C-alpha cells in the first residue's frame, strides 16, 4: 500500500531546504562583513554627530593691534572670555595683522582706535564663513560691553559663488571619493590582493592616470565652469591629482594587507574620521579637541586646508598639508608593492619540495 507524504512532511522538507540555503548564503565570512558594515554605520553616525553637533570656538588665533597699555588690556580682556574662545596676541600694526591673516598664522585681528569710539575687526571668510561670523559675534559682544562699535573688514573674502566657503571642502571630498572608489573597483575586479608586483604596479599606474584626470576635471569644474573658487586651475589640478592618488594608493595598500576588509578601513579613515575633522563645514577651531587633532593628518583635512590656501590666501602655508598628502601617497605605494611581493615569496616557499625547502 503506497503512502503519500502529508502536508507536515512536505512543509518540513521545504523548511529544511530553506534553512540549508540560508546557511549556504550566510557564510561566516559574509556574517563578519555584515557586522563590519553595521560597525561602520554606527561609527559614521557617532563621528559626524560628535564632531558637528555643537561647534564652539576654542583658542582661535587672534591678533590685537593697539597702542601702549591698551594692547595689554585688550588682550587680557579677550583671554578672560568664558570658554576661552580666543587665543589673543599683540600685533605691531594693521599691516602686520593683515599679513599674518594672509599667511594663515591668525584667523582674525582687532585694531583698536583709542581716540575714537569705533574699532576695526579683520576677518577672512575664505578660511571659513562660519568662523568669520563667529569672530564677529564674539568681538561684537565685547565691544558692545565697552560701549564701542566695530567695523568688519574681510581681508580674504570668499567668492560670492562659494556659499559658506564650502566649495573647497566639497571639491576635496570629491577627489577623495574618486581615489578610494577607483582603488576599490581595481581590487573587486581582479582580487583585493594583487597576485604579483607587476599587477600591483599596474594598479598604481592606473590610479595615477585616474588621479591626473580627476584632478584636472575637478579644478576645471570649480574654476572656469562654475566660478566657485578663484584659485589657479594648474595649482588646484596638481593638488587634486595628489589627493586622489594619495587616497587611492592608501586604499590599495590596505587592500593588499587586509584583503576586502581594507575597503572598509579606507572608508573608516577617509570618510568616517577624515570628513568631519577636515574643517570643512566648521573650521578646525570650532571642532572638539579630538577631531581638531586628527584632521590635519588625514587627506580630507590636509586637502581642504591646501585648497583654501590656494583659492584665497595666495598659496600660503601649504607646506605641512602637502607633506601629509605626499606621506600618504608614498607610504601607500610602498606598502602596496610590499604586500604583492611578500605573500608571493611565502607561496613560492610553500610550493617547494620538502628537501629544497629545508
């Protein structure tokens, strides 16, 4: 007598098949990668909100121009402001104050006129409109308390097409995105770890060509096309090529050492840690201490500083930022090549006959 399987048996068979498919699809490696994505997601939220949710000025480099004892009194008054928003120091005269602002040694200066009732505040909105506005508010309150008025002079004004001075930051973000996306595509298409030094060198050459093209494209878009930044196209082109290659080489290096996980590490360094600490949305003196400390050492921060210097400060004070970017580019190149050489030697030794290996 034949027996026809009942609904419960069929259901159990389908359930077992489904669970098996789940086990096949969700491998331990996939599980770890998903957990890594969740960690990056939470770090993204913590980093951006932590850095940008409550901007407050702290020890902003600030000059004071005043004759005789008036300079000391003004500096003392500014030093005693609640929360220490300014780091005031005396400057010889108005010309020296302007020069120091253009050299990016200070972010603003107050020129006191003891013979009149109005003083002059020098700011540089090209270094960040939010910072310039913040200085106006701080000094305005101090002057009002002394029954004085203040006249604001912008010695390095941001372009009228550069809202809040953010174009430099967004330009650098675009170059950084191009760098790690290109490196990620090269890894995904042929394997995260290059199988030999020749392939690693080819990836670096492709990365350099992409950097040259992306650097030029970005400089042309923000300059002649949109008129967002007044800096020279050639200077911005060189900066863009360096930023793109530095981020790309660093991403290739991380992939060479850690495999596909290296892409996540690159996002962690460049996007999660680098963007909120770059001084873009809020210049460095407005950021909390941790982000203010790490920003200049990461490509987005170094690139944003250099881009603003080129656009608004005649290219002054870019040496440190360029050295940071070159360090990322050189170390990324060296580690990428080493990651291709060392594992290959290990595989060759493993494939040798026992007597030869011995």
